[in-house]
C-alpha cells in the first residue's frame, strides 16, 4: 500500500467529505497530481478498503473493515466507478465525440484563415 493510500484510509476512518479528503491528501503529498489521487482512490475501492456514498447531497468516503461481522463485499462496475470519480471531481458530462471533433475542426479552420 502506498503512502497516499495510507493517508486516504487514515482520513476516511470515521467518514470524510470527498472535497475535504482530496484537499487533505493533496496538501500532505505535494507532488501528487489529480490522476494519481484518483488512481489511489479507485485502487482502495477495488480492494474493498474504501467506499463512497452520497449523504445529504454530498459525497463521502469511509473505510471498510473486512474483519467486521457486518462486512459484505461491494460490487462495482466500470461505469459506477467512473461516476464515483466524476462525483469527486465535478459533475459527470458525456461528450459526443463527433460533435466535439466537428467543433474542433471548425475552430482550427477559422484560426488558420486568420493567419
């Protein structure tokens, strides 16, 4: 387990807001970037050590204890994991790739005409 994952588990032991967790981990590990942080979160979730849930309109993380008699393994799909990560960052928005490429082409064409 990495030092970043250990920090996350320590901070989430009693439950923590996603925004507070992210801020504390990024402050404690200055060279850490967004992608590394999210990878650490996902890794802990895949190992059933961390769970996220919405409470009162905010996303929270809490550690899981596999030795607890109440422990039940969680099931995640790739789509659900993406939504968890997106919720931690900002609102999830699907992009129409064809429309995005057409817009990019139009902007590039316009920029080239201006030169």
